C-alpha cells in the first residue's frame, strides 16, 4: 500500500551535515558544541549542554563546502531568529538578493522542536537572536537536498591543481542538478537552454545516470512550439539542436530523437529561414550570445553567425539519423560559410568561429589570454585553444577562484577582481575588496552574483575529452577513439561513463596508453 499514489515523488536524497567551524561569534556561549554535532532530535529526558544565544547575539557557521538545500535548527525554546544564508561569509552579513530563492528570513523557532528552512545553495549561515529573551540551541545542521549519484567519471593527472578543478567543476554542476538542470542553484533556478550546453557536457563526462538531461529537454520542449524561441531567446533554440546532438552521442538515446522528430525538423526549418542568400544570419530578437558581448553588436553578430553554423552542422547529423531530408540545412551551411564577420577582438565569438571552422581566430584567444574570458564561454575558449595554453587558462582563471576560497565555480569572474581582495570563506577585511559584494556585472552585480553556477563547469569536459582523450565516434560510445593529449603533464588517468559501462584510460608522456573498455565498445585506431 502507498499513501500518495497521486503524488510526484522527489528523486533527490536528503543528507544531514554538521557544522565544521564557527566564526564571527557575537555573544553566543558554548558555540563549540555546535561543531561536528549530528544530533537532530530534541532531547527531553535530560538537558544536554547547549549553545546559548542571548538577545542580540549572532553567529556564522560554516559547513565546509557549498551545499544545496537548507538548515535544521533544534531548539528548546520558541524564539524569533533571523537566518541568513551565504555562498560567501560576506553574504551572511549583507542584504542578499532574494530572487529565485530566499537567502534572508525572520523565523520563529518551535519549543522542543526542529525548524527546517531553505531551498538554495549556501556554505555559510548566520543565526541572530532578534527576540527579547535568550534561547538554547541544541544543534544546527545543514540538510543537503541532491541527487545521490555516483560520480563514475574521473580525472587525475600529475597536476593536483587541475585535479581539484575537475572535481570542483563536477561538484558545481551537481549542485545545479535538482528537479531539472538549473543554471544557478541560488539564483537563476531556471532551465535555460543555452546555459545547459556546458552543463550537459559536464554531466555526461561524470555520471552514468544522465536522466535529468532528458527530463530537462522534455520540460523545455513542452514550453514552446518549434516556431517559437526556447526561453524566449532565439539563439537558445540553436543551442537546443547543438546540445541534443551531444546528448545523443553520449547516450545513444534514439527513442528520444524519434519522439521529437517533428519538433527537431520544425526548429531547423524555422532557422533555415534566418540565413540570407548572402550568408548573413538574420536571427530575430531576442538575440543573446553572452552578457559581455550583449552590447557589442559586431561581436554578437559574429558569434551568432558561428552558432548558426554549429546548429546546422549538428542539425544535419540529427536529420540523417532520423532518416529525414537535410538538403535545406546543408544549403544553409554553405551560405553561412560565405560570410565571415569581424569578431571585434572578443574571445567568445572568436572561439565559436574557430570551433565551427568558420574562421581560425586563435590569434584573438591568445591576445592577453587570461582576460576577456567568462566562466560560460570560457568552455568554448578552451575547446578552441591548443592544449598547453588551454591548461594554463584553467590553472590561472578557474584556479584563482579556488585560491580565494571557492568550493564551486561562479557565474562570472575576472582576474582583476583579486588584485586587492579578501577570501570569500573569511570575514571581509577592512581595506580589502570584497570579492562577492564589490564585483559583478550586468544582471549579476554584488551579492546577486551566484557562486555556484553550472555553466562554469567547462574545465571538466575539456579535461576528459581533450587531455584524457576519450571521444565518442558513434552514439552511446559504440565506437570511440582514445588519443590523450597531455600537453605539459607527465601522466593522466581517468574514467569516462558510457551506457555499456566505464572506459578507463592511463597515459604517460612518451609511454604507452593503457585502456580498459566494456566489450560492447570498439576502439577505432
């Protein structure tokens, strides 16, 4: 017997995590009792020692790394508190953004009870007694709400910094894998199709269970007819076709393609009309490439020209797979290649132009290579670069976030921000810049800035595909090539999931490549 036959069951798991340290203690007594405490049930047959919070007192607790979910407070008196979540310590002290998830709330604790609150991403929480009387706090625990998935992909090399970046990239995208794939799990808890592309590449290089990708596609397809733009952004329909091919290559899920055969064909037919006879793309508004190039019209046009070509290249493969006529998308490719726009010195369009074969603009990518990069389009910059400079970009750009306390990667980042900055996992330092509150651009200024943003996971699929060298030649990995490109590394070892099992690869500079594959997978020399 089931009590809720008509209910929708959550596929996620709840995991309780203790406080790892306390900081910024303002008048809280016996706060050390909160550290490492896992007791989540009120004790009533005896009175254990508890942290005491007098009126006006407050404390910031640290759970050690970024978590999606909320916290549970076990209290012995019903008192009023203010609870502030933070991806950084400074966010627990400031006026955080409240869009998409609540980061700041006034609550009333139950007497001899447990109050659970929160549905966001945080590492830190600040609890303040805003009542007129003291209260006893038996415990504070984080309640992580996440898919309890085994990470079957892996990457290890002679460079521990790169190893940590791969793991942090996967942790970042995992935080955004909730009921669907979110862009950011604190803010922008929305299924954005364009932002999903690097996330899908990260998910498929790390997890055997990628059903959330299919669920997210289904959600998006249900929201818009094929003649209408996904997310009301025309270029995001381009990313739908590109990402769908990547999903099919990773999974071999032909049933999903067949289910949406008419939809796929209609999207491509719509976008073929957005290519002029002179080859110039004429995608209507809303035309979005990325935020840094949103107001640089030449750069935006160059990026969309390349993205349209990528869409038509992917669309041709999808239509051939489905046994549908593809002459229109092939003709669109030929026309698009006739027009090679100026990328205005911007790295995002230069990367797309290089990747699609529209034009080799690696000269732009190597000009001041660690600047003019975003955590979103940084993935495409990596793919368009040679291996050694790509590894240097990962170490310097993504690595700098780790140096300043990150346990997940951010919505955006600029190396200039760290010139006089304090760490995000420590209280703000007078005379130093606050990395969270003082920076950010466009729609992500100050504390609105998300520090756990899935589109920033690009280093993980790059390292698995380029450095470990595993590439799927046929859908689902029925045929693969294994060509590690170690760059300046001494060795690399790792695993890549397939529908048939895990591929294992080890390679050393100048040495033999060792690999182990499931019997259904053929290695093509």
